[in-house]
C-alpha cells in the first residue's frame, strides 16, 4: 500500500513540476519576445518552409527525379 502512495505522490510531483516548468517557459517566451529580430527570423523560416513545401510537393516527390543540386543550393541559401 505504501508503494502505491509513494508512486502516486511521485507522479503528482512530476506532473506539477512539468506544469510549472512549461508555464514559466511560456511566460518567459512572451516577455522576452518583444524584439523584432525574433519576429523577422520566424517570418523568414515560415516563408522558407512554405517555399519548400511548394517546390517539393507530394506529386513532385513521388513523380519526379529527386532533388536537383541547384534546388538544394536554393533551399539552404
């Protein structure tokens, strides 16, 4: 019986610790993201992902001849 109680207490401690960690991380992210540099990086990554999804669509992946070297250079530049 004591094993069950210790296990439940440890499980509750893990859940509470994880909740506190995630809440603090979210609060710090909201407060620290005031600069425009982070927004510019996020916008650049989003546009890059959109472009890659358009270039390498499902149809192009399954019916094409693979990645071409010039496309790879364009993807990471």
